[in-house]
C-alpha cells in the first residue's frame, strides 16, 4: 500500500529490521502468508514473493563472509575451458572428470560448512523449516526442501554462477570460465534439491550428457550429506556469535 512496487522496499526494509533485530519474526510472518498460497509442497519458496526476496537480501548481507570462506578458494581454481562439455561426453572424458572434480569439491565445501553459517541465517532457516512442516504435515521431505530452496538454489548456486556479484572474484569471468561455473551451479542446484537424485528427476534433463553425468552422483552418501547439512543449518543451536561481522548501513549515498 505504501510502495508501488513492494520489491523496492525489500532492501531498506531488511536493513532496518536487521538493525533492530526484528528480521526473524518478520520473515516468519510473511513466509506464513506465502505458504497459505502454496498448494504443492514441491513448489515451496520457489517464486519471487516478498518472503523469498527478504530472505535473499538477508543472505546477501549476512552471508558475505560465509560465502567467502566456503567458496572463494575453489572458485579461484576454476578456469578450465567448458565449451566442449555439450554433446562431447564420450569424446572428452577428461573434461567430464574435470567437471566432476569441481562439483565434488564445491559440494564437499558446502556440506561441511554448517559450522560457519551465521546464526541469523540458521534462525531464519529454522523458522522456515517448521512453518513448511506445519503447512504440509504429510510430507516428510518438505522441511528440507524449504531450506534447500534458499541455501542451495538461491545462495550457493547463484554465487557460483555470478562470483563477481558476491565479491568472490573482482571481475566478470571470461566466457569459458563462466560456462564452467554455470555447469557447476546447475549440478549444485540438482544435488542440493531434496530428493532430486531420482530416476524420474534425472530423466527430465534434456541434455544427454547431464543425465549421464548425474548418474555418477546417485549415491546414498550424497543425499545423506545434504540432509545432515540442512539439519545443521536449520537447528535452533547457535553456530557462531549472533553479532554481524559488518555493520548494516541503513542508508547509502
């Protein structure tokens, strides 16, 4: 009612609520409204609502250091030409092995990073997890997909594909590096999507090489690693001091 476009208000609103330590109850309130309009558990928090945009901005502000310590070392390694990935699965096994190496490394760094996840992010994820379980009580997986839709799809995967936006690299990567990062990001999204490593999900890939690639990830320990990580980052126990590492600027310019 105040803003013509409510998304214009998201960033200043998040900064203000962070400053006054009121963000978690606000996100819980708007997320609950969002869930009332969600009819299918598998579409939970996938759209661009006020709730999802607020969590996105919160993660960008609060999670900067977390992203840096988790992803920057492996992002700095990436530079292998990726243009031959498409349609050359059988003729370029070394390229496939290289992609597998990067995906393994990024995935491993993420799932063991829960101890570094800021307390505020954990508190938000804890709230979203329980709201999702309450909205869809008959779906045992929804509590995990509610968290993974943010931390994997809207945080880590986005940072991998656009490292310059998250200050993980000083400049926009060149075309070949960008292609590699896009494939790694797609892989991380798939691995992080709860229950995604099923035959029905894999068969939805249009590219044959992606189907073949993900068949190599159909191991129970990957799913269990994701589950444990999501449990850790959405628990009520504090991971690190709740104070933010950097002050929140209420106004710029």
